[in-house]
C-alpha cells in the first residue's frame, strides 16, 4: 500500500501534462484556517510557466489547469490562486 500524496504533490503530479518549465506552489492554508466558508480544504498559490499556454487567453489557461485538478475541489482543495504564463511572458524564452 502506498502513502497518499500530499495535496501539493498531487497538484504538481496532475499538472505535469502541461509540461511546465517552472511550477511554484505555495500552501497558504494556515492563513485561512477557520474563515467563513472554509471546509478545511487547502489554499494553494500556483505560479506555472508552460509553453502549453501559448496563444491561450487567461480564462483558457485557468480552464486547462482546473480540468486537471478541479475534482480535488472542494474536499481537498478549497482555493487555488493561479498565475499562468508562457515562457516568453515569464522572461524565460
């Protein structure tokens, strides 16, 4: 039997198909503990740079991310703040 992945590791694993050049994930859960509407799920801040975002508007980028991690909401993941950039936008190209 394998141990369950941490929420951050699960999100990183699920975003791998986007081929991120960089993927920074910060757990902000402690800052939100006990606030109204919180069900105990994690609060993560994501900064992802991927060539998969080339030609996509912000909403389409976010949709591609939520397509991969959305089923974690609301039980394991309560909130996800996203910054999704192309390598050019991030100054990496």
